[in-house]
């Protein structure tokens, strides 16, 4: 899976990314901040209409573990309501900013109807090292395997340039890219020490 973090500061590549995903008949998950949703409502609708997951990346991109329970809920639900108003979607996937979480963040997200999501393959596209770096980092990543979640960023300089070859490379390795809503277990699972979901024995 690919997941796209929508940073609050950029939108130059959204349509190009959507076009490439469509060419490959691939659906992914876009995690959006409240500021991004407010700035680019038409793109939120375009992502939804193209069949991709809409995910919550908080209102203000703060370290969630440093906030009170009430503030955590506000960070989640203000974006939730904005996206619901635009698309009718009740989002269920939450990617904590900076990957910063603790038990309280996880419990708060669950109480608000969200599944917290982390990644295990960081494309490092945000470092702007170039297309080859993105491809090498992802396709040769030691953690890449069934169930992997790949982190990419819409506002990074080379991500759109790398995407076509990245999708081809993943397919050549035998992987099918799906949105996170189709990847995760929603019930009857436990977590291993790496944070992977393991289905409970029947």
C-alpha cells in the first residue's frame, strides 16, 4: 500500500498523482490535515471521487501525545466534520503527525471511531534526494513485504516523478497496492512487537 500524506503547504502534484494512480488502476489512502482540506476542498472531492481512501492527519499537525484528551479529540473531529461536509464520508483512518503516538493517542482515536495507522516503509521522498533514491529506498527496503504500508508525501519534490516506476516495481515484485481500508483487520486481531496486526486464531 501506498499512503499519501497531504502536507498543509502543498498541492502542486495532486492531480498528476491521481492521473498516474488511475493509469495503474490503483487506489491508495490520502491522509489530510484540516488546513489542507480547507485550502483545497475541490481536491478532497477529487480524491474521494477517484475512489481513494480519505484519512485524517489531524487539524493542526501537532504532536498528539503532548495534548490533553479533549485536545486530541478536537484535532481529530474538526477535520472529520470538514471532510464529512465536503464528501459525506465518515473517515475511520488516522495517521498521527510525525508518527508520534502513545497508548493515550491510540485509545482516544479508537474512542472517536478511528483506526490509528503507522507505516513500515518510509520512501524518504520528503528529503528530496531524487527519483532513484525513492525507488531504491522503497523497492529494496528491508521491511517491504505483505501488509507493508509505504509512506509518500504529496508535497515532496520528486514523488510524482517516481510514482509510475514505483508502482511498476512493486507489481514486478508481486505486490498488489490497495488502500489501507482494505489492508487492515478491523476486529479479531492482536499486535506483535513491531506493531503489525496478527489475526487471532479461530
